[in-house]
C-alpha cells in the first residue's frame, strides 16, 4: 500500500506541477515527453519485472525496482533543463516498472479470490488519500517552496516501503535455473520507442510523409513482428501469448490499453488548460484532477464488494458508460464553465476507471495460478501503461500540431511559436503578454484541447464496446 501510494501520488503531483516546471525550465514543445519518457521505460520494463518475479520471487524484484525509482526521483530534482528532466524521468520510469505490478501481484498472492475482491476497497483508499494529498502538496511545493520536492517526497516513502517488504514478506520460491527473455525485452523497447517518436514528433518537428516518420514506422512494424516471433519461440517468454486466449484476460488487457489513453488524456493536459486558459492557480488545477482520484477509489470499493455477486461484465459496462459521460463533459469544457465543470468530468472518468480496473485485476488473478500470476498481472499493467504512453505521445502530438496549425492559420508563425505558450502557464509572464497575443494563445490552446478530448471520447466509446464482451465469471486456465 505504501509503494502504491508513492506511485499514485506521482501521477497527480507531477501533472499539477508541470505548468510551473515548464515555466521554469522552458520547452513547452517537450511537455508531453516528461510523461512519455517515464511511461516508455515503465512500459518497456513491466513485463520483464513481472516475469522475473515469477522466476525468483516478488521481494528482490520489488526492492531493486523501488531503489531505481528513488534514484530517478532524486536526480529529477537536480534537473536544470527540460532535456535533463526527461533523461532523469527515463531512469525513474525504469524503476517504476516494478512498483505497481509487483505490489499488486503480492496482494494477489496473499489473499484468496473472495478476499482479493473485498481487499480492493482498502487498496483503493490509497488512491483516495493520494488524490487529496498529491495535488495539494504539488500546489504547496510549487507556490511556497520549489517544484523539486514534487520528486524528492518519494524518497522517504520508497525507503519505508523497501524496509517493510524486506522485514515482513516471506516467500518460498522454488530454486531452479531459468531463462530470461532478453531479446524480447530489447525488441519491445525498440518498437515502442519508434512508435512514440512517431506520435510525439509527427506533424510537429517532422512532416507525416518525411523520411524520419516513414523510417520509424518501418522500424516499428519490423520490431513488433520480430517481438511476436521471439515470444513464440522463447523457452520462458516475457509475454506468454497463450494466456490471451481466455476472454477475461484478452478483453481486460485490450480495455486496459484504451483506459490508459483516456487517463493520460485527462491527467496530462487538464492542468495546462485550467492554468493557461482559465488563469487559475496550481492549487485549483490540482483540485480538478483530485476528483478523478476520488471517484476512482469510491468505484473501486463498490466493485470489490459487488464483483463476485454480479459478475465482471455488468460492472465494466457501467464503468464504460461513466467514461463516456466524463469524456462528453470534457468535450464541452470552456473557460466560462470554470474549474468545477472540469472537476466533474474528472470525477466521472475516475469512477469509470475504478469500476473497470478493479474488475480486470480480480478477473485476471482469479484465472491464473501463482506461477504465471506475476506476468499475467504485469501484462495487464503493461497494456494500461502502454495505453498511457501512447496517449501521452499521441494526444501531446495532436495538441502541439493543432496549436501550431492554429498559429499558422492566424499568420503569426513569425512572432508566436509553441514555446510562447510557456508564458501562459506562469502568472507573472502571462500578465506581461500583449492582450492580443494572450487571447490568440488561449483560443488556440482551447481549440487544441477540444481536439484532444474528442479523441478521448472516441476511445471511451471503443472501451464500452470492448467490455460488452467480458465474461460474467472467470475461466480457469487448465
């Protein structure tokens, strides 16, 4: 729970502080890379951490992962440029790949199916507490101290989590020689990196028909084919594709991918809108995200109590409708409607996430045994994190390209650039802007974010279509 808290706070506190970080370090066009770099390394390592945890036990993998995460957190506080911050976020993400999946797997090991469902209520309280504390702490650090403490506050939490797991987790792991699928992990990093570069830079720094984009798409295509072939022949594959033939697992994983995109579409870009267009403080921007993480544990607790009785499909379909309602609210978001409207949309997104993710984890962990529970849990987290990574990259690229297109349409590309948008996120710099420039930037940012949220709505509709195929109860792997 302590490590989950650390991971959950990370999600809200960095989003809240990002406008201030950008105004300090510059580099608005690299905004989405602060999230994408972290998510890229997280998604590239989740599966290998999950697989090693099945081979050597949960404890050593957890300790190593959290230690790397803490090193990255420490370095992030020392960043003096956006490029340095992105590099250190890579290190932080490398460790983060172990935190949530291994913590969730440990919970799956400790409790029975019935206990596992109800215990989600306790675990979800972590998200509720972090939801309240994260944005508030982020706002306080930014306003009164420094954004560096957004990263450094992880250090005492992580140290306590490591001590607790070393002292209290006792495992009886069968000792035998194992084969780790290094080739698969390398191919995974290659094809995901190629995809994310396309999504972030396409239409912004590189034209969609440029040789760079075409080469990266080719690399992505070859990489994913080689990855699938490698996993089929590997003795102990990083991604055991045979578990995907069970509907509870395949639908949960596909829907986790789409919900990951939705979650990132809200958490990454909402603070920029609230601060840059609505001209509210970092504390208010944090509040609009807090409601998402309040709705999440409430729905998760409900799902934990009801999943055994009413089945997976009804809960996930209800969650799918909640995601659509939240997305519709964001599509209609405007400066006049204020932060309360934004907070309401966040709440519905969080409620939908709580109903779906809890049902997914319980269904997957009830379908598999101990020897594949680590990789099965990690595969689900992988798909959600991959969705978040694709969401951050694709939606960030969409935001940048739409804003750039708007500036060009106004004929102001010689006087206003994407970097000028940095000024919107700092109250002092915003007040110094010429009124006409500020109005154009705010109008452009509003239009660009509406495009992003139309994309989020389409993904929410796709999620609802997917969860209609969830089974009512689990299918046991033979």
